[in-house]
C-alpha cells in the first residue's frame, strides 16, 4: 500500500503545480494587458 500512498501524494503535487501555473499565467496575462493599454 506504500506505492498507492506515494502515487496519491504525487497526484496532489501535480494538481498543486497545475493550479500554481494557472495563477502565474493569469497574472502574467493581466500584466501584459495592462501594459498594452498604457502604450
């Protein structure tokens, strides 16, 4: 059952990275849009 527990932790890690990457992309997109508005 150790393998199953490790797999679950790995899955949670990837889900967390996916959410973090989504937030970073969203912030970068907003910054790009605001910089285009000023130009």
